[in-house]
C-alpha cells in the first residue's frame, strides 16, 4: 500500500516536522522523548526544527520510542536522506513460506469458529470454513478476488442485511478504520473508508436487534444464518516486533462465539 507521506512528499516535509507530528500524536514532550532515547531536549528541538540532521540510528531510536509503524519508519528514514531499513517482502515470497503455513494452520485450528487473515486495507489473504459459511447469500460480485473484509461486511449486497445490530457494528468498524487512518495515513485505506461510509444502511439489517439487551462482555456482531441468530465477538492478533513491512501489516481476526447457542450451532454445522 502507498502511504500518503512517502518518497518525495516525505522528503519535502523533512524528517523534523514528521518526528514532531509523531511526538505530538503520542502526546510526549521533547524532554520525555529525550529521556527515553538517551538524548537531550535541546537536540530533539534542533532535529524537529531542522537545525540538526539526525543520524540513521537516531531516527530509528526516536521512531521506536514513539511507536511509529514500520512502514512510517521507512518514510522517516527517506525524509532524513537514508535508505529504508525495513524490507517489504511479498507474502507469496518463499522466504515467508513458514509464516503463511503457520497462519493457515492457525485459522484452520479455530474451526468451526470463523477466522481470517487480512492486510492493512482489509484485503482477505486467507480464511477458514467458518468464514465461508458466513458468506452464504453474498452477491457474486463481492466474492471476486481480491476479497475485502470491510466491503463484504458493510455492502448492501454483502453481510449487512443479515447483521441484526448493523448500526452499532458499522459504527464500530468505521471508528476502527478512522483510528488506523490517523496512525498509518494510508490513501488506499482512506478511499476504502469513504466508500463503505457512503453505503446506505439497509432497513433489513438495522433496527432488528433483540428487544431485550444481552449483557455481552464486548460488542458482538449478531448475524442471521439460515434462521438462526449467531453472536460473535471479534478478536484481532498481530505479530510482535515485526521487522518487515508486510508482516507488520498482517492481522489475524477470529470471531469467537458470544453465547452457548452460537457454539452449539457452529459445532453442528461444521463438525
């Protein structure tokens, strides 16, 4: 994916203003950042104002203490005049073969519960039989690769008409995407957000939540399937300390049953 601030655009802005923007986003003072990075507030100030050019090591150190995403760390390095530090290996590269196999084994192990692997723009990279079960009734044009999990969920021809609490679930997904856009500044993600936010909310999927609220421990997605109402809690896992842009942007999402009825139904459907 192409970030909004990369390459020439990032260089034009300069690494100083970019680091200052990340520091302010994290609500960290110059002094606090200096203490974390074993530097001085004076040096941090000089870097941010362009009076001092940080070394490659300093850029990476500051980015680490500001929890800057891996892709954006490369953008900082480019803006400072250095080569990117983190590779971006295609997922189908043989070097990531063990990773692919491990993720596929993991999501199969979640069956009969739905699980899938997505990238930073919610493109579906792998899915298990539980996800395939939920796709019953989805329009063919949404199932043409590459599949997109957000588009499949919120499109009027997708899962949206069957989601009983669509307004709440839609609001949750849009808020989640908004936080990611603020963090990653991804143009493709912004375009996806604008697209799905403009979808009409089908009346068949809105206002049909149960009359009596259920005391779930997290917001569930309540979806109809062949006359049954299934409730799922979403859980998302990412990789710890990634050293590759591709790996850093992978996420494994699992839909865990939120009530005993959903557990029983799934086990009867996918033994």
